[in-house]
């Protein structure tokens, strides 16, 4: 018997979706790999200041930088609830929302080679 307000999860105990790569996307202007790396670093440095738990942010970063099978294992073990299969919207077990921009999850279609 559960809580008065609880409802069974459809399809059994599964609370996370199977992860997939984000759909192809395009940055507003062509961007180099170095610029993309800088954008990602800035996001990860500031993201914890918007709320949520540092441990969840750390797990999301590790998952975003891993291949899909490892990312799935990280998300599952950290108890992260994936709302969108591409990880752009996730929640922790306390209900805090974590939004990840596509540029931390994949490369844009208009990525240009660095001129160095």
C-alpha cells in the first residue's frame, strides 16, 4: 500500500528514459571547436548557481561528456529522472529541474575547424 497520493509507474519500475543523442542543431553563427569548448565550460561553471544539487550537476556533466551507454549508467546510478530522452530536461529525486542546452550535449552542424 502506497501513499494516498501515489500512483503506480506505467510499465513497471522504470523511471528514466533510454537516452539518445540530441537532434541535429545549428548554432546561430558558425562556431569553432574552441568556442564550443568555452561555451561548455562557462555553462558548467555557472549551472550550479541556478539551483539543484552540485552532485547532480556533476553527474549530468559526466553523462553529457560520455558515450550513450555510459551516460545511461551514470544517469541511472545518480537517480536522475530524464524528462527528455536527449537529456535537455532532467529532474532529481527532490523535483529540482535541470535544463541542459544542446551545445553541452552534442556538436552543432555548423561547427568549423579551428584556424590554428
